[in-house]
């Protein structure tokens, strides 16, 4: 089995590349994300064993974070963060959308922020009145 450097033009498995590019902490998490439809290769949902090559476009959704990246280099071994960042280039539209989503999350009210501990007698009576019990 040959080892690939980040500048190699060979192909590698999609789940291995996602792990090497540090989008996921574990290769099994990358495999689950691809199986779950959270990763699309050139706009198509694929299997984890699908080969990735330079120039491919990946749409990656992890939690609330969605990215669109272009593969710039291939690696099947996990390296440092600087090496991982050299493997891809995020599109300008993706960066802008992530910043917009981050700002919206920052200014949105936290769910349950208006709740302060256990309900009082007064709160309980209101809940009973609206609950129909």
C-alpha cells in the first residue's frame, strides 16, 4: 500500500479524505456522515468508499455548520492542521453563508432563557388553566 503526500494527484476514499482534512475527529464519524447524507460529492449523495480526486466539490454538513469546499490535494493520512487546510479551499459563498448563520445564532434568544428554575404556584396555576386539566 502506498503512502500519499498532500500534493499527490492520486485518489482516496471519501471518508478517509474527510478525516485527513480534519472535518471529523474519527474516520467512523466521517463514514456515518457520508452514509447519513450529510456529505455530497459534486452535488450527489455517495457512499463512503467513493474516490475523491482533485477538483471535486464537497458539500459538508456537520451540526449547524454547512460548508462547500473544493478538493485541492489528496491525503489518506491525518496530519497537522496546517497540512489539513492545504487539502481544500472553501468557496466564497460558503464562507459568507456560514458567517450569516453565525450572526443569526449569536443574536437569537437561547431556548428556555425566560425560564428560571422551578415553576411557582402562580406559574403552575397558569399551566393548569391552559392545559385543560
